[in-house]
């Protein structure tokens, strides 16, 4: 009765309000849930697709992009670095003397290398140069996944980009030129003569003195093909030992180097003399992290007046590739960590690589909206 009276007088009743409040009914005719396709369409998620080509410091690229809302755009693509080449030079040293030396007036003077060059030519017919040319080229390839953020609602030009690049850890390499193969072969022949002469005169690690010969050839007078040793004149052996081994003095050891048993191989400050590998090749491999986070900014505008389906963008940023890259020689020595005081062209390249603790990206991108 009280409730009826209050109702007739227009006085609201809390109990009545709570009991008569309508609860939404979810059925086919009335639902609060929006289908995914409809939600994406209303919020501009993956409703358009852009195709872009780019050119910049990371190479030539191609990518696809689509919006994910009003402020974001997702990009995925691939960058390929063209294989251009650059030349650098390793100078030969014999013992502790460079192959080329000059007097106070700048005139070339005869060196131990010049004399050994004549001996090697007489012995092998090979003319050894006083340097080896290296041909370097980039090998960088990366897939990329980037997210563009457009912070201004009414200005879709400026954007901030974050994401990552991923590719092989090797991004550049250098190998000796074909023309330098003769010099590397001659160097290997000479060092083989040096090693045999040293062991014959001074003994091996166990103090043994093996027979005095540099090689064995089949005896033409023996029907069984018995091997006949060929020896060097002792005076020639002494001369070879006096000259020293031949190689490339790249710099000095930056730290002590030990073998697997903990024995000291090279002390800090010792000269590092590089020689060719078992195939008489010299190789340098540049490496960084495979996974490289990226952060940058960019500006996008129309490429064609009054047309929104053609755009041009300029992006600038950095790839974080794990600090200064590693430069590994074929013998495992890391030029950026193990060697210091590197001179000449090689030193210039190594110093340049050390400065790039991050990889700069500057690119221009041309975009066409497909739909």
C-alpha cells in the first residue's frame, strides 16, 4: 500500500527502480558484440595496403604497409645491399722490415724483400709483389618489421618508427684479388723454406734435427719410384733465417693471447704478422648481431599533387647492431678487439668500423596505395 501511494504521488521508489531496470539481452536481433570485420572497418585496421620501394644506407628495399588504427601503421619488408666493391692494400713485411723503404730524399732503396723477390723468381718463376690487394664488398641483407606512430591527429606527415631488422650476422667481407694470388703463393713457398731451414738448423720442438731437405721427388733411376730428397745449400738456409719470415704486419697485439692449454702465444705489444691460410688466401669478415632493433623518425607527403595514392617519405634513424662490429681474419684474429696500432688503408677502415657502434639509416621511400 505504501509503495502504491508513493507511486501515485510521483515519489520515486529505489526498490522499484532496481527491480524494473532493463538488462540487455544478447540475441541475434540485439547484441553488444561487434563482428571483428566490422570493428576493423570502423577503426581502420588493415583496411588499406601500401606498396613501397626505398633506397638508402641499408640498401634497396621493398615493403608492404597497412594501418592499424588512427595513429599506427605496420610495415614489413626486405632490404638488399648492392654488391659494390672497394679496394684496400696489405703491405708485405719480411722479418721486421717493410718491403718498401725510402731514403731521406724519398728515393726507393733496396730491401731484404727485393733480394728475396729475386731469389723466389729464380727458384719458382713467380714474381712476388710487395703488397696484396684486398677487394671488399657489403653482403648486408635484412628483413624488417616496423611500426610507424603518427602522433598528431590532424597531421599525418610526421611519424616515429620503432621495430627491428634481422639478417645474417656477416654484413661485409674482403678477399684478396686474383692478381695477388701469385704473391701469396710466393709468400707461402718462402715461409715453407724458412720453416724447414729453421728446423734443420735449430731443431724442432723436441730438439730433433730432421734430415736436411726441402722436398722429395721421385728418383728417375729407381724402378720402384723411391723418393729422393732435395736439399738447400746451408749458406742459403742461413740467409733465409737471417731475413726472417715473410708476412703482413698489420699492427700489434692489444692483449695477451693464449692457446687452449693456457700457454702464452703472443704478449701484449708483440707485432701481429698475418699470413695466408692453407689455400694461400687472405680473408676478412665483418660481423654484427643478427637481430638489430631500430628507432627513427620520418616525414611523409604527397608525391603527386592532389593525389593521396602516391606518397614520398624520408626516414632517418639508427639500427642497434650490438656495439662496434667484429672484423675477423681467416686465422680467427679480431681486428677491432685483438689488434691495435693498425696502419695504412687497413687501419683507416678498422677505425671507421669502430666508430659505428650503431648503423645509421637514411632512406627515401616511394609509396603507392593499392587499395
